[in-house]
């Protein structure tokens, strides 16, 4: 059987590569990718063959619509040529391309706030997979057929991190001093709808914390990297290329992020997490805020500065659920039954 994964974002690469690793034992795997953020670099680092289809560079609605239409047309051409048996994506244009070509598709998503994307894609996917933190009523309201939706316990990051084994090599690569506290930070995505061009929420925190702690900032682009280097120079560490981020998160004493996915990854890996995500809070994040004492949300830099020392004492055990990945793979294969 031939299974295609379409990766539009870095988190897609982490999730889909973990699923593909198990599936490739019995099936042929294909990858397509959108040129966006570190998506391409991550695929290259993992040595996964892929085909670039489209890019994401525009922030305005017209530009984004053009990029989506372009990807849809290219996706149709690619699917006609490769003829996969199943297409796995995150409600990307490959959902509609698969529907038009009568190819079963599976969409895995944990963002109920992306209402437009869900409304236009949910009716056309063969099966959708969501965490139980998202209510069935929300999915029905967005046009989902509950007979074709699978809800799982936990959060998406547990799917690909449950069997992950950290590698201390990343600490040597970055020159981390083990005698100092290590704080990892992730800035906002400038192209995201929730970011309005301000300096961001992390900079005031870095200005106060940089002299007492080792801070690694995982920037999203070369432009953002240069921006942080101009202000903070050698007071912080900024990797020059894509690194083993999950290992770094595992060994960190604290994670502070203006980005939802990496905040949840840090939590899964046992690291105390302060989320400064400024967009609409997702159901999965509300779930963590309400059920965990080492996941905290605030958009107030002063509050972060006041609580961080006590909060980093909450280092805990990893959240593992190896059966979850098996369940997701079973759901993917079920669309051909």
C-alpha cells in the first residue's frame, strides 16, 4: 500500500514522521511539504525524501488564498502521478485534491479555532482525528460528520513523543553549561494570525532573565534570528540551524513559549511550561491549564519574571502513552476497510 503524508508545518513533520516510521515497515511512504518555517529543514535533518509543493510567505488573506489554490492545483497533479492509496494531512489542500480524485484521506488536527479551514475541509475528508479535549458539538458545528470522526485521549504531542528517546548530544552542540539553569524559549510566528507585528512577548522576559540563566531561543527564521541577535548578542544562544528540539526541551529546566505546539511538547517531556501564546486558547491548552500544575498560561511578562524561579522546580515525569500511536495508525488504515 502507498501512503502519502503532506507536511505543511514543522509540527506536521514530527507527527507524520513518527507515524511513517511504523507504517514503512509494511507500506510505501511518500512525503510532500510546503516551504514554510523549518518544515523543509526538519525533513532534511530526518533524511526523509519529499517533494516541495507550494509555500507560505503571505500574511494577507488574498495572498494566502492564492497560495492555497496553487497548492491545490499542484496537489491534484502530484496525486494523479503518484496514485497513493491513502493521503494523510492536516486539512491541507490535499484533502480536497484527494476528494476530487476519489482517494481516501485522513486529517489529524487539534486546532478547533481554525474554523474556516475546518468548515471547508471537514465535509471532504474520509476520516478526521481529534483529541477528546475538543467537544463533539464543536466538530458538528464546523460541519463534521461524527460517524467519520475519531476522538482520542490525551494530546497530539503524545502521539509522537511517547517513544522518543532524548539525546544529550544537543547540549554539546549548543555549548550548554550544565552548572547553570537552562531555559528554552520559542517566539511567536510572525506570519501567524495572532501576531500583529509588535516586538513580541518574550523580549521583556529575556531582558530580565538573561544574566541569571542560560537561555536558548529557538527562532523561526533567519530574519527573526538576526533580530534577536541584534538586541541580545552573546547573552543568549540561538542555534544556526535546525536542532534536536525535543531533546533540548527534555533537558531544559523551564520552557517559555509564545507558540502552542512546542509548549505542549515541553509539557509532555516533563518540563515545566509557561505558555505566553497570545492567540485564542485552544481546547487542548485549556485541558493542560486545568489539569496540570506545571503548565501555566499568561501574556504578562512581569508575571513570568516573578514566578519563573519557583515554577522551574516543578520538573516532572514524562507523559507516555505508547498505545496512542498504535490507535492513530489503526484509524489511518481503517479508511480502506
